[in-house]
C-alpha cells in the first residue's frame, strides 16, 4: 500500500506586506480536510537563502552554503508540493525562483500544483513555474487554483479584504481537481521510486 503523501505548502513570497498568508492558510485548510495527504507549511521567510552562488547545481556537486543545505534537507522530506504563487511582472517572485534553484535532486520526480493570486490569478506566473518544474524533472498537475479578477479584488487588502470563504464557491472545484491530481501523481511517483530500488 502506498503511504499517504507528505506535501509541502510552500509560501513563495517574503514581503512584509504579502497577501500570501491568506491563500496559504485557506489552502492548508482545504488540504487538511482530506484524508489522503499530510500537508505542512514551508515558509520561505524561514529560509534566508543567499542568491544562488554555488559552483554548480547540487545535481552535480554538493552545495556549500549552510542555508542551502538546510533548505535542501527541508524540501527533500516531502513527496510533493503546493506552491503559493504571487505574480510579479508576469512571473514568479525572485525569492521563489532562487529557492527552486537552490536545490535540484530534491525536486526530481515529484509532483506539484499551485494556488496563484493577482489580477489574472497569477496564470502567467504559474505557467513559468511549470516550465521551471519541467527542467527540475518535476511533474506538474494539469489543474491549479487561480484567485483573480473580481474574486481577487474582493479578498485583497487593497480591495474588499473579505475572507476567502466569501469567494470559495468559485475556487473549490479547481482545488478538488488540483489536489486529486497531486495525490494521484504523488502516489504514482512514490510507487515508481520504490519499484526502482
């Protein structure tokens, strides 16, 4: 029997005024309501990574920076990931891109999905995340969660600042699909890796 996948909910923004905590806590609640995965928040604020300055990716040689090593150890414990994605100038945040670059071996053959927010629901940033994930040999779910347009303005601090529960009816179908796919891929990759041993 395949074990229950361990999933990291990675908060991909570190700004003091970030909106990310609101969707992260809501997504955590949705994931915890299921019985088929264990989820834990991993906040990039807790990992003060330098800009990537290693001799090479840790696929080719071990990293030297203690924070990079701690980050690799942290994310390596998980079977899959949910990224909380802000869209900055049509892409992911610099801090999230740096965190992705600070590891390689730990991402390989693991699935991920995303919850993105912004005017267009971070759709462009999530697409960039998928391209990066492909290079890191990850598996992207087809579905993702996008908080955009009027929904985003209703819950954003500079908008209506309402709780996400006020708009969740429009989000729940994509949440279910994204998490269903994430669990399926996590179980499939866990089983495949076990068969390779």
